[in-house]
C-alpha cells in the first residue's frame, strides 16, 4: 500500500516514495477531518524534502482547517519562498487575506505577484484576475475592479487559448472545458457553436 511508509526506501518524488506517500496520506487525512494526523504526515514529508513547497502547502491547509488563518498564511508564504513560481500558494494566500483576515490590500499584493509568473496557465491567470478584482471591490476600488474585469478574456477567447496546438493540458482545465463546451441550457455545442442533437456513446 502507498500509505505504508516503512515499506519504501526511495525518498524522491516518485509515486512510490516515502515523500509522496506522506503527502498523499496527509491530504486524505485532511479530507476526513483528522487534522492532527494530517499535520504529522505533512511534517514527515517536510523532513524528507525541506526544499520542496508541497509540505508547507499541506500544513497551510491544515492550519486553515483549524481556524488559524495567520498560521496558514505563514505556511503559504514559506511555500512561496521555496518556489516563487508556484501558483497555488499565491491564490491560497490571497483568499485567506480577503476572506479570513479582512485584508484585501495584502490579498491584492499576492494576486499581483502571481500575475508576474511567466509560466502562468490561462486558467490560473483567469482565476487570479477574478480574485484580484474581488480584492479591489472589497477596498471600494470600483473603477479598478471594473477596469480589470473589462480586460478579462471572453468565452471565445478562452476557447481559443485552450485549443491552441501548443497549449499544455492542465488538471484545472477540465471544469472550464466542460463549461465552454455547452450552451446556456447546458447542451453540448458542435464545432461551429451549434447544439449537438445527440452525442454518440463511446
């Protein structure tokens, strides 16, 4: 079993590694609400790979589940120090600032830093821009939020971005691709944007 850590000797990033097993088990424990055990798994992973941001991300999620947003934010900042090009800690930190700490100014700062990532995926870019607009609205910056939203890509623009030959599929694409492939009634669209009468079984 992947969760029997003592059976593994590899301390690398592979699926069969102790490191991956600790993280996998930690997220599963967090999902089940066993926060203390999830933290222990995260700490074991961190001992194996102190230079990797994944364990701090898990520790941040555990702290947030324990209603300790300040501690959670510190873990996300730690993840960013380890990997400044990692998108998820920016988004998580911005959300904590906006929704848990009532500090949209700081939240906007994390959003703007995330936008500087050169490898930002279009879906991530959309997410962080929407979050930035929420931060501006929370500050009463209505014009800034409106201007930011006016520069958001259209649905057609998103379809074009995701369908580019050089676009690399991401896990985060799936819900957006499903949304973009249907009309306002939820019916599947054809190649030219027409509703498909029947989708054959595969």
